[in-house]
C-alpha cells in the first residue's frame, strides 16, 4: 500500500510540475507569437518603396529685382533629398538592421543599395568635376568631406553606424548648398558644362550596363568572351574560356531586381535635376529630347509589381520573368545614354 501511495504522489508531483511549467511558458509563447505577428505586419509596411518627389531649384534676386535660377541648386538639393530619403523613409535605413523585422527583409535593403551607389557616384562627380573649373583647381571643402562619408560601409551597425556617417555627409552637402546660394561665397561653384555632364553619364552607363547583364543572366546564358575585342594588342592577367555560362543564382534574382529598381528611382530624380541645371548646354547640343527619353525609359521600371515574389520564368515560358522585363528598360536607357554622350561630345 505504501508503495502505491508513493507512486501516486510521485506521478502527481510530475503532473503538477509540468502543468506549472506550461502555465509559466504560456504567456511567454503568446507574447512571442504576438511579437512575430506584429513584426511581419511592420515588415510589410517597411517594404513599401518611397514615392517620387518634385525637383526643386532655388532662385536668387538680382540687383535689378529680377530672379534667376542658381546653377547647381537642383542637382545638389536632389542629391540631398535622395540621401535623406534613405534615412527618413518608413522604417528608416534597414541595410544594417540586426533585429526583426529589418533583419528578415532583403528587398528594401537592396533597393537602398541601388540608391546609395547613385548618391556616391553623384557626390564623386560633384567633387571632382561639377564644382571645379579645371583640373588644377582646388576641391570644394564640403564636397571633399561629404564624398568619403557616403562611401562608408553600408552595413555598419554601430561605432559608427552607417546612418551617423551618412548624416554627417548630408550636413556637408547642405553647407555646400547654402554657400552655393550666397553671392559672397565665391569659392562655392557649380559649373554647368557639357564635358562635366559626359563624365558623370559615363559612370551611369557603366552601372546600368552591369545591372543589365546581371538581370539578363536570371535565366542563364552562354556568352562569347568579348573581353579583349576591338584591340589586337590588348592583354589580360588571366586567360578566360572562349564561351562561358553566366547565371544569376536563384536566391539573388530578387536582390538584383530591387537593386535595379533603387538605381532607376535615384537616376530618374538626378536626371530631372540635370535637365534643370544643364539646360543651356543640353539645348545647345539639341539633346534635351534625348535626356527626356532616358527618363521615360527609367520611369517604366517603377511600375507596380503585382506578384508577392519576383518570378523567374524562361524567356518564352508560361510564367513571367520580371528580371528580363527590367533588363529591357535598363538596356534601352543605357543605349540612350551612350547616344547622349556622343551627342554632347560633338561640337
């Protein structure tokens, strides 16, 4: 009898202990479940891409009372706006997040990287070309400080964080913008010349060409090696095969797609600003229509994606291939940029 009592009490203690643990962990599990559910909802909200914005050019009043546009103000203010959008959009800057839901997201971080690359390229062009009258002239003090800050590691979480470095870059860009509008600050200049514009467009063309190749490789392609084409004396450090298979990894397809979306979003605004600041140079070359056509092609890349994921169907298959559609717009914009550079080079 004593043995049966001991067995009963032993089983009862184990049962009550298990029930107690379940009662203890139940609130924890409920809180964790609610946190994950809210994180998913917040993640969906954060994944919305920012809306386009209007380009603004500042004006200054002359001594005779007339107002005229400040050359360079549209480009500088646009660069400031797209950089500020990276930091102030819904969810803020997500590329360096280490906690949910930011750590789960990859579409918007890749979009951010596309925008960031264009901000970096424009800041470099402003530092080495747009703000200098000739190769022997000195660099602008604020642009000299802003450009390396924008090239800071985009994934740094702390000490220092990416956001803090990009904020410092914004402060220098705003200081340059203020000096540009001040007639007394004659050391701050923006030179609207066709040769300056050609240099920046060359960087843009290189970026778009790379994106077009990566997007087109979503279905896999056999490509002829043309690395040394066009010059018989050209050499390279390591020999490559005559034919090679190029294919973007399945898990990278949406990454490349959204990087291209961010690149195009930034370029639309920067080209619109260039249309304002370089209007005289473009009109002289009869190139305004060409620039507007480039903007039109890039605007087509911003259409709404109606599927929850980026599809990767074959070229003529049943399912769409969003990467190939994006590659088509990017390639046409790049071809138009090459033609525009040729047009600007002509006298």
